[in-house]
């Protein structure tokens, strides 16, 4: 194989300089895998088309165009395709004669996945392959023999990581392109695609990669993500049985949850919309699987602050599931449950409370009092009650859930700790600050001991403790807790994850309380605004919230007019994007009105984003 530089020089042996740049040539050589035969055929093809004074309208005449075509999995020259197909065919025939009888179908299956490293030890399972006629009788030993044979002939490469044995397989890009366009019967194509989907489903459900929301499982989900997307995009071209379409929809749902956890919001929406197109085309708009994907899309849209689209998606899912599975189905009430959370986030607290109570009333008839699902419904109702101002009732429900979870799961189970966390917030809301602080500190101690200093739950509790300390006037320790949480999130999530940026904003806002740090805080907030805009979008609630904090710093720096203008701009966007009842919208309106009153009288303090009182900035964030 040639390296990129030698491949580029070989291309220019056939081409004039005006066909493209040296970088274009290097890119084409890389996409051809450095294969001399393929590079020669590409050079001959471009030499002919670029020198033709009357080229066909669809001809590719430059290196850049040739490279783009290869990126789409298309070899522009039919003669080159036939030649390469013949070469690979001879290689497969050789393996057949050597007794490697599964090389041809395995190569076809591998080529259906994305042009990315393939975690073959996770994906390839001989017991799954053996269920299909193309791999009847295959054993683990034969599967490994086939993988080795394909790599020995250069059709694929094993990619070695830090592990003692290779974990990934990468099919040669040209082999993959040629194999995908092989002349197979519709029946064979369908079976091979079904095999790829079955392998993916088994890897997700039974290989032990874990839930997509847990940080320790992210790498496994990241390895699978491009292959899920590739199969979802290609599924419409195959008349897959309903079972396999369900598998793909479930796989897309899992990858979407992983992407949301990683802060990849735009990518999660793109994948979910692709899965929805697949389901609608293959199954119809009213099919249960399609409606599940609509539900998933609604959840993604909420995270992207596309509330009006999310509302329409939730309504479609709820209405459709009512007809498809009935109101007694847990699936229907699971969607209602997520819709209640959406109503709460949008500021429709009374409606959210009502729906949570309705869900509980219905589910209590079907679930045992200590059923984990029922306890989750109670917990969510308590959280809504706390936010609607009914902290006393919330406290009683939290205590009931906490007792049940402690008895059945133990005091240090993650679900129990989650309830302890929210119970501390209820205590704080009732004015029991000492008890709330003690509970937060005990919870952090338990989490550090059991899960580690950098576990996301530990870091989240430090963040919440910092707000409680700030409200009690202990700025120094509040800052110390936020700094520890921030450094932890940088290590776990990375520098630009939304959770990390949120803590950078929180720390800057706290530092702004001290005059000597005002300039530093202002600079940091401006940077976080830009990072949020780049990561989540200029109109995302976290971007706007950080702009609000920056407006506070402007006001405190005697730039009240600019602060007022900025608040007005933020408020206009929040009204349009979040709606008038959203907590952030209401807080911005309150702060804007207070700033206008002050500017009409005399300079004064600026109210906190999170409260209407001047002077001390007591944050009331949702946790």
C-alpha cells in the first residue's frame, strides 16, 4: 500500500495540475486506501474526463469531485468498479478453495456497517449468525478463521488499541464500496441486512455494554453510534420485517440517550429524525414503533429548547398511543409521564401537578405500593409540588418514597440517594437550612465513599450544596465547592459539555459578588455565552441564562443602560422560544422591570436571575 504522499504523486503521473491540488490528491489516495491498482484506475479515469472538451454533464473531472464521490461510497468509473470487483471476487474465490466458506457473506455483512472502526468482538456473535441460512453451522472458531483470512488478504484491518488483543475491525473503503454494489438477489440482500441488524440488537441488549446514560459506558456507545446511524439510513431500501425495524428503532433510542448524556444535542435530533423517517416509511404514521420514536423526538426537542415542536410531538405520540395500545398500557402512561415533565419545565406547573396526580391514580390500581415504577411516579409528583410551592406536601411524599426505597434497595442505592438529594431541597424550601446542609454533606460523603469523587451524582450534590451555602452567606466555601465540582466535570465530561459550562457560569457569577473579581467574571461569562451558543445554539435556555448573568455584571459595573438593553433582548427571545410561563422568562421579566424602575429613579443594586430581591443574589435553580 502507498502512503498518501506517494499516492498523490502517482495520481499526478496521469493528471495535469489544474485537475486539483496536492491536498485533493492526498485525500483521494487516502480514500482509496493507498491501493496502487485503484489509484491507477482513478488517474486514468480523470485523465480521460478532464481532457475531454465535451464531457458528459454528470462526469467527474476534478480530484475534489472524485474524492466527494468516494466519501458517498460511490466509485465514479464503471470500468474501475468492475475491475476492482473482479479482483476482490478472485480473492474470495481463493478463500472458498481454502475452506473459508463464510468469507463472502461476512464481508457483505461487515460492508453494511458504517465506514468507521467496527467493534467486532462486541458485534460479531456466532450464535446470532448461525440463525441465518448464510451462516448455517458457523462456529466461533470458524468465525475467527474468517476474520483473520479477510485481514490477511488486505480486505480489512484489525485496529489495535491499548488492550492486549485488537478490538476493532476496519473494512478497506474500496472493498466496502464494491461489496455494497455487488449484484445480489433481493432475498440475499434482505437476509444480509437483517443479519447486520440482528447483530447490532444483540450487542446492545445482551453484550453487557450497559445503559447509555452512565459515563463508564459512553465509549462502548460511541463505538456503536455510527453503525446504528448507517443502518437506520439504509433500512428504507430494504423491506425489513417489523421485528427488525423495532430492533433498529430501539438501537437509535439508545444512541440518542447516549448523545443527550454527552451533550450532543444536535446529533441526537438528527438521528431521531432519521429513525422517524425509517419508521414512518416502513411501518406507517400510526404504528406503535413509529409513535415510540415520536415520543423520543419530543424528549430530544425539549432538551434542544424547541418547545413548540416538542408540544406537537408529545400530543401526536399521546393521541396515537391512545389508539394503538390503549390507556391501560404502561407505554401510554410513560409518555404521559414525560409530557408532565415537559409541562413542568415549560412553567405549566399546575397542569404538570394535575397530570402527575392522574398518572398516580391510574397506576396505583396496577402496581404494588412498593413497586419501583410507582415510587418513581410519587417522587416526580413531590418534585413538582416542591417547585409549585407546596414544599410541606412534597416533604411528606419524599419521606414515604425514601422509607420504601431504603427498605427495598438500601440507603446507598442510587435511586435512594436521588430521593435523599431532592428531600434536602424540600427541607431547604421549608427553611430548614441546617438540616438541608447536613443532608447534602452526608450524601456527598456517602457518594465519595461508594462511587468516587468524580461520579456525576457526587459532583451534582457539590453544586447544589454550593447554592445552599451561598444563600446562607458563606461565599468562600460556596466557591470552593463549585471549584471542586467544576474540576470533576472537566475530567468526566470534558471542557465543553453543557454540564461543565453550566458550572463555569455558576462560578463566574459567584466571583462577581466580589468587586476585585468583577472584570474576570465578566470576561468568563462572555466566553461561556459563546461556548453555549456554539454547543447548544444561541437561543438555548442555558445560553440565554448566562447572558442574563452577564447583564447582572454589567449593571453592577455601572453599565445599567446596556444591562437593560441586554435584558430586553433576552426577554424577547425567551418569550418567543420558551414561552411566557417558563421560569427563566418570568425571572427576566421581573429583573427587567426592576432595572427600569431603578434607572428611572437612581442607581441601585441589580436583582438576581432567580429572584426579584436586590442585593444578595440567592440562586433558585432547578436541580
